[in-house]
C-alpha cells in the first residue's frame, strides 16, 4: 500500500467513523466528544507514523 493510499484510507475511515458517531442521537454530548477526541488521537498517531515511514532511511538513522 502506498503512502498516498494509506492517507486516503485513513481519511475515509475517519469520515465513516464520525458519521456513525453522529448517528447516535441518544448519546450524551460528553461521551460523543470523548469518542471524537480518542479517534482524533489515533488518527494523529497513524499520520505521524506514516510520515516517518515516508522519510528516507538515511534521514532517520
């Protein structure tokens, strides 16, 4: 999987996940915000990881 495909996949996954969260109308606002925050942290970690993998080995070492 190329880096561009991985970014696209993460974007589509996050949109789908947020859409599901918004469908839960009975969910308390605090719970919804916590789940969105958790999702945001996971996506940020994955994007940083993908960016690091995109760097040439010489830059990291």
